[in-house]
């Protein structure tokens, strides 16, 4: 178990898991929600498995998988902050009512017509009754939203990648050279 192989496993596993999670945001409106979940989970599992194989050992693989969740947290946070915040700000600037903003935000995140989309609309119309209040809220609190979503996906990816890294590390563990154990 070397520190370099753990870092390499963490980096590659984190990049693959992040790519899967971020990539599914672009598929959100083109495929059913269950397919999006399967693609994200498969990407995380594959990233964790590869992290374990590269880390060369069960314990090292589990550690690399766990640490790859940090990369997922940072990448998802930065993606939401730099990709979605300008889109939401543009929506708010061009909208005429809070209900229109809420519907557009729900559609942007692929939640339009679902109970989650209805909850977004209800919460936004209740807590920010004017467009200027929504604009102020987005300007001041969107970074917290990005941190929250990044922490959720990073935590889930850490747990999934920990177990996948453990399994991947078991593939590369060294076998004992003692032939007495075979009898």
C-alpha cells in the first residue's frame, strides 16, 4: 500500500464518479429518471472499483474510494456554482412573476411536473413573493445551495466508492506464497 497509488486511485475514481454525476445532469430531460439514477450509480461504482484496483489492496482501495468522494464534492459544487448559477440569474432577470421563475427552475433541474417541482414552486412562492426577493436570494444563497448539493453527492459517492474500492482492491491483493496453506 503506497501513498502514491492511493492518490492515483482517488484521483481517477473521483474523476470518473464526478463525470458520471455531472454528465447525468445533461441527460436529465432526455431519459427517464430511473435511467439517470442507474447511470450515476454505475459511474460511481466503476470509479470506486477502478480506485481500488489502482490503489492495490483492500484497505488502500477503500481509502482511495472514500477520498474520491472529496473530489466529487468539490467538482459538483463548482459545477453547480459556475454552470447553474448564471442560468438561474438569467431566468430571474427575464421573468415577470415568481411562479414563472419557480416553474423554470423546476424544469432546469429536471423536476418539472414532479412532486419535487411542486415543492420548489410552493416554497419559492411562499418565501419570496416578489421577483426582486428571488433575485436577492439567488445572489446571496446560491453558493450555499451548491455546497449542500455537493455535500450530498460527495457523501453518497464516498460511501459507494468506499465499498467499490474495497472490492476493487481485493482483485489486486497479493497472494501468499506459502504452499502449506493449500493442504
